[in-house]
């Protein structure tokens, strides 16, 4: 499934308590069925516990200078993601690395994948930064996010571990089924029209 764009949404708070509340929310947000989920929290090294995430956000706020706790949503595009969990984690780490390349000090970050909530898969990130993101930096982040996603997908293809998400295949099957139904309706239309013309 081709993806032509990537979306990055961003907002921030100066409160460590609010940042920790965001971590709790994104880890336990209800899925599409209204069921409470417990999702895996991760950073650039892999899985982290919620308590570890809390402690690190607190420690980030204790460093010299101001701390801005950013809430980022990374969305590779419409539909369901075509990277597995390892791929999504690597993609997220690459995006956070691009932020540092822009000259921002990333004091710490933690993230979680949402693959069971909404019409499109996405990743939530809570990141402690040393200053605010500027408009041009956010625009660049959208571009670099798209590039990093494409690179990660190509890597998984090369390694032979990339697989289409079965939900994507289901979505396509639904499209094909609807196409077949419309084609049948189109073929039956002239016949119905002829019947109406002779019905007097």
C-alpha cells in the first residue's frame, strides 16, 4: 500500500505531571471496541516500564534550563501501518534522531504504537526537549519522518521480514468486492431501463 505523506502533530507542556499523564493515557487508551488496552512503552533502546518513563521525565525536568515536554503523534499516512512493531520502533527512533540533528537537545523520550485505535496506525511520543520546535523545524520533521519511514520499509523488504498487514489486505478485498458489486449494477442497469421502457 503506497504512502505518499507523513503527518506529525505536536503540542507541548511545561508540566512533568501533565507529561506523565500523557504517557499513562497513550499506554492505556481504549481501542476501537471500547476496551482498555495496555500497550508496550519503548525508547531508542527498546521496552521501558511506565515507572521508568515517569522517573526519566522527572529527571529531564531537573536538568539545567527549561524543559518542554512535547506530545508528538507520528502518522505515516492513511490506513494501517505496513511496518511491524520493531519497524515502528526503529522509525520512531530515527525521527527523534532527526530532531537532534536539527540542533535540539532531546533530554529523553518514550513512545507507544497505536495499531488498534482509529482508522490509521500511529505512534505517540512524549519527548523532553530543551526548547520549543519552530515552524520550519516542524515542517522539516514531517519531511524527515516520511523519509525515515520509507527507509525502514525498504530495509525490512531487503531483510525479507516485511509483510503486508492482513488488515490492509482485508481493506483491499473490501474495495475489490465493492468494485465487483458496482460493475454488476452497471451491467444490469440497461436491462432494467429496457424493462421500464416497455412497462405500459
